């Protein structure tokens, strides 16, 4: 199960990647977003802090949180690394369940063809 703050981070990154959020766009305030999502303001703050530490947003005290200029190549590279980690977990789980590497490879080929 993915923590809520990580879900918020992923959604905002997806919106940036898809062009729904652009440089200098203002994100909803922590208070407003926490009220809309019916979650703790601390959870939203943690998501915004994560986005800022990764260079996707900047917070101006008293003004709000804004999207920064984003290197889309860096964002795509990050996604590839996340996918690679997820695939590695799937492979390790298959091995723990006794599935041979050849069968795992066949499964991946079947998925890619489908």
C-alpha cells in the first residue's frame, strides 16, 4: 500500500509530465488540498516538501507553492528507475515462489505482446 503523500507526489509529477501543470502554476494551498482530500494537512505538507526537495516545486512563504521549470528528461529517467525497481521486485517474488528465470522471461514476453 502506497502512503497518501507518495500518491499526491506521483499525481503531481504525472500532471507536470502530461503538461497539465506548467512552470509557475500555483498548487492548491496545504489547507485547501487537505480539506478537499479529507486528510491531514501534515500529509499534504510532506508531499509538497518532497516535491520541493526533488526540485519540482518551490514554496514562497506567504505566497504558495509553485511548479518550477522541470527537466522532462530527468522526470522520464526517474520513471524508468521506478519501473526497473518494480520489475526487479516482481522477478525476486517469482524466484521466491519457485518460478524459473525462463518462465519469468516468458511471462514478461507474454505481457509485452498482449
